[in-house]
C-alpha cells in the first residue's frame, strides 16, 4: 500500500538523500529552521518551543477535533492502550467542553423513561 509520499508503507515518509529515515537531530533541525522562517512573518514564533512531540500532539488534537475516536488515534500514534493517548496527548478544547455540558440535563429535571429500540426488544423477547 502506498504511503502519503507515493512510496510503500515500509519506506520512510521523509527520507534522507540516501533513502534512509531522518535522524531525530535532522528532524529537530528542520523544525527549528521552519520555525525561524515562520518567525519572519509571525515574530512570536521565534519564542515558541516546537519539537516533533509538539507536532505529534497537534496531530492528535486535530484528529480528536475532527471527531476521530480515541482508540483510532491511539493506534495511529502507536499506543497499546487508548488510555495512554487520552491521558498524555489529548485535552478537550472549549468546544468539546461546551458540547459535553449541552448533553447534560439541567439540575432539577427528572429523567425521562428509557425507551429501548425495537431491535433490542425483539432480541430480548427471543431469549
């Protein structure tokens, strides 16, 4: 299966000139260089501490904001447990917090009676 750069899934996405994986130092150097270029347009970028982990965290947050399930994000990041992803990388943004609050009934309201869907009732009756 091809990767995003058109190579195979086993080939590096961002290879060196010799076709090998970039080292951590090479990645950090590139991030620093592009941060400095961005600072020419947006001066506050110069003071930002951006690492490959910052980019990883940002990618995880964008996936979460797009509605991707935490278990899928965990797999994408290579975590064995979704809890690792939720505890380390993901923090609910204000929109998610507002949506969660909107789902909760106001205090003092009595909950309605649960109405199970027909397929569930049919399943239970067949037991």
